[in-house]
C-alpha cells in the first residue's frame, strides 16, 4: 500500500535532492513509483526560480513534480488555498498506487497537509480594514492593538512582516488564537483507503555549516541573475502580489531596483533574513512527532536515507 512521505527541514539543507534520492530508492525497493508534491510557499509561483532555489525541470530525474509554478506572482498564496489542492493531489497519487513525497520547508503548509489541522478564523472585511489602516498609519498602531488583545502573540509575531501582523490581529479581533497552528498531540491526516501510512524525514545540517551555505547561496542568487529575474516579474505583477512581493530576496531585489538599497545592502539583508528564517524552520519541525532525522552537514547522506527507507 502506498505511503505519504514528508521531507522537511530548514532551507539549504538539501531537501529537494533528498526527495529525489528517496523516490529512486522506493522505486528500487518496491518497484513502485513516487511523485513529489511541493510544500514551499514561494515555489508555488511561476517565474520565481533563482530566489527560491527551485529545482530546474531538467534536474528532476524524470520524477513527476506537482504544485510548482501554480500561481502568478500577483496572486495571493495562502495556506487555506494550498491545503485542499495539495491534499487532492496527494490523494490522486496514492490512489494511483504510487508513493507521494511532500517536500518543503514552509512549516504551516506542511502541517496543514499531514496533520488534522484547524485554521484560525478569517474574515475578509476585517482583513481589508486592517490593510487599509496599515497603508494609512503604518505598522506601529497595529502592533499596539495586538499587544492589548494578545500580548503573547504580539511578542512572538514577526513585527517586520506586515502580513503576519495583520493576520495575527485579524485572528485576535475574531476571538481566535493565532499561535495555535499545531496541536500539542497532532493526529495524522489520512487521504483515504489507499493511504497506508505517513513517514516524516527531517533533513538537518550543523548550524555553522548551514549558515555559511546560506550566505553563499544568496551571493550566487545575485550572481546568477536575481535582479534580471525580478525585473522580468514586475510586468507580471510581483509588486502587487501580497505574498510574492514580500518573499525573502525578492523584496530586497525590488528595493534595489527602486534605488532604495545598494546591491551589498540587498544581499546582506537577504542573508540575515534567510538565516533567521532557517532558525524558525528548525524550531518548527523539531515539534513534529515521529521524525526520522538525517544529518546532511557533509552533503547527501544516502546511507542514512537507505536505513530510513528500510525501516518503513
């Protein structure tokens, strides 16, 4: 019976390659195909390739990949929109007799798929009003209101990310708790009768090595044409996109193109934010129960992957 695999971990740890290695090992062991489903929020966007380290089609080893390049940059990607699409794709893969490999580092997106996940309340009118307030008055009054309504959330939220602040305040105004994103004892989601089990593989790397790797990756992004990529996305609406325009690296490249940041400053800011994001990802996935951790500090550990597959 087919298995749903989740390959998770911080950015830069080698999840994409690990997912491909996993697919090949499953095929060799069982003669059963495996297909990859994206769980990286920014890799959902068409044209956002360099800055998201999206694996080129020619390097996917012939393994089917799904939910990559699903949205235009001016569309808003939300976990509420992503969850049903990802689950439907996984159910289709498992129903066809193949294993599904969910791969990505967007913790909320992964959790929404593999666990019995409940979303905090939403109200479009409230959200729109808060967005207008932000445009008129800035982020400080929103943070002050959030601190009154939900002090613990206000301390935990990324105060430099208006989208997250607005969402947290929206939830607080509706009487919900924005911090409740994963139950303390989460139950796994079951796709249907063809879904035998779920296995979670965590890809990790020693912090100092990962930090160096991430810093060099950001430098390569600019060397590989990050500005040209972003310049080409402007006519496609990236500046209007609530999600895409704030993506790490893309926001900084847009600022550089507008003359608001020098190139060294854009690169340095992207590096700092990437390192911070990686730390949050590590903290998020450490809470997952039943993870098999594979350390790839020295590069792909195919031996450890073989052991993980053998233990299935």
